[in-house]
């Protein structure tokens, strides 16, 4: 498992709460997530950012940057979203906005595309279970250019840094 330094430069590893607010009630959290593999399958990693959008600029609540072994890019995308949702769960909120640059992932979560690969079904089910705790869920595809922080966390994990 690799990590990125938190806002205080401590170099903590993996999933990082950044402001000590775990358990505080929020109206909304926003998560950006990304997964990637170098080869398909190949060495893979996940990255995610959990934000409190009520502040300007949004407060970073947690980040995820981890290697996940050798797998496909689709599995990495699902694992990134699961890790993001698990990190977000530490910051209870009524609403969640999920942003990902994988159109396939987003459309499967929305129910617009079927999950055809049997090995993705349990991952899809886990995502749906994690989203069920929110009163309002907004899942949307964003261009890669708007997901740069999560993408950088993936590459940092893959690069060992």
C-alpha cells in the first residue's frame, strides 16, 4: 500500500482523514475517484478524494492512493469507487456526489448499462450497498481533465510514491 502526504506533510499511508472531522454531520460530500492499470490486466492502483463542498475552496476530507495488485482497469475503477465510498462513510452526510472519468462505471452504477462480467457483479453490488446509506445520490461522468487529482493519486501509487 502506498500513500500521499496529508496536508501536514506527515506522509501517512493509504486512506487519509485530513481534518479530524470524522463523525461530524455534513449536508453533502463529493468524491472523485479513478482506477488504472498498466496493461489490461496489469499492475493496478486506485485513487480518490473526498471533499466537503460547503467551503471555498472545498475542504479535502480524505484521500486514497493504493496499489491493488495485478488486475484489469474495470476492476480498478470499481475498487477505487468502493474505497472512495468507504472513506466518505467516515464523514456522514445526507447527499453524495460521485465523479468518475470511467463512463462504463458511471453508466453501470446508474443502471443504464448492465454489468455483464460476472467478476464485476460483487463489486457493483458493494457500490450500490454503500450508496444506499445516502438520501440523495448523484453519480456523473467527468472528463479526465476534471479528475486530475484522483488520477495523480493512481499514478503516485503505481510509481511507488
